[in-house]
C-alpha cells in the first residue's frame, strides 16, 4: 500500500474566543480583564487520503471543514493531533511543502485586483521560482483548459465572479501542486460555470494524478467528482466511505417516481407523496417496502412509467445531521 498523500490522526483545533456582555460597563471591564471561552472547531478527526484520490469533505457551515483545510495547508497550527501532507508537517511551512500544495477558497482573492491576471501569474512564477519554459507551458495549458484566454489580459476587478474564479484557479495551479485543497471553489457561480470548473478539476486530476480534498455545498460537485466522502459535523466525522454508501447506511427510504394516466389520483396509501408534476408523482417509501409498493402501484393503477431512485444526497446528509443531533 502506498503512503497516504494526506494523513490525519486525532487532529484538533480549539480557539480562545473573547466573551463579554453587552453595554458600556461590560466593554470597559473587558479592557482590563477579558473573559475568554474555548470553542472546539475540530474535535479530533482522523482519515487518510491516498495519492490521486478526489474526496468530498461535507458538512454544514461551522462544521470544521475550512478549519481542517487551513490546518492541512499550514495556515493554522493544530491544538493537538498529527497531520502529514506528502510527508510534511504543514505547520512548519517548509518551502518544498508549499511548492507541492495549493489552497483555493471560493470567497478569497489571491490575484492583484487592479492588474491583469497575467501580471499576477508572473508574480507567482517568481515566488515559486518556476523555470520560464515550464511556467509558459503550464500557464498556457491551464488557460486553454479553463477557456480564459480572453480574460487574463483584463484587470481582475473587471471580471465577473465566475470569470475571476477561473483565473484564480489558474494562478493557484501554475506550480503544478500534487495536492489541492478546494474550499467551495464553485460558490456563487451559475450552473454552467460550476460544470466547467468541475470538468477542469477532473481533467487536472487525470493529467497530473493530483490528490484533491473538496468542500462544497453543491452536491452536483461532489457527485460528479468524488467516489468517497467524509461528512463532518460539530468537528466530528460522522461518515467516511463511498458516496453511494452514504445513502445505504443512513437513508431508510427510496423514492418511487410514477407516471399515471390520471396523475390526480390519491396515492397517500402507498407512501408519502413528496412531489407532483403533471402526471408524474414522487412517492417516498421505506426502503424495505419498495418492491411491494411498486408492485401494488402496477397492479392498482394505470401506470405509464415507473422508476425507483435513492434519495437526493442532500437529503441523506441532512438525515445524518438529524440523527447526530438526536443522539
């Protein structure tokens, strides 16, 4: 078995957060004696990611995803535990480590706002000491893959959010990192732009064998790119395994989509009707009852078409969170 590209063992991060009551008097007291409370953002997570894997890192806001990525990229020092990326301790910020990783955050800028992206690319070439020939070849390959040839000569401030995100990605990959930490890279983008960036990430992974840890609220990103997902909530890992296994482990129901000659028939006796669209009706039924209910529908109703699906992955993850809260 090859050495893991990313190794995390009981990684933990606790922040000291100032705490005070509202009002002028409380503010004055805070100048003399500041009360602090501890907030555990990451509560001892462990996982390994093999070279070349694309792994989805899922969870609601505040779950600990971005904090984990910042520790893995060396921006935050962990409170406890161990992290290794390509054999390096991220918090040491060694030059060889920084040359082999990148962190792309969908809500952060790294390019100079008033300059064309091409000028910022030259700055990155100097920072990473990329040989001119390698730099030009990689830059032109990335520009072609993301179709930004007409954008990189404009000042970044003149670009739309989607256009800026694409040139930001080019700038982040000029040094051809072997590990990509992608934190919401498609946030706020339209559906077409999201798809282009997903296609690009998949192609970069194929060409360079890069390891990718991806966070996203768009399940289309995860379903298109990731065979494996890690679900985190309140700093703890709730699930680590195949994407399909997430539904198998936590979803107790399936959805029967049925087209009827008369779509207005009352179907509540078969299960929970969750959606109607003309003659199409979606019925949620317990997984163990799926075959029986489908057969009953075919026997009782004038069925034009019938399909059985697993629930949307968003619903499954929400169910995971609901079970965790209940426990």
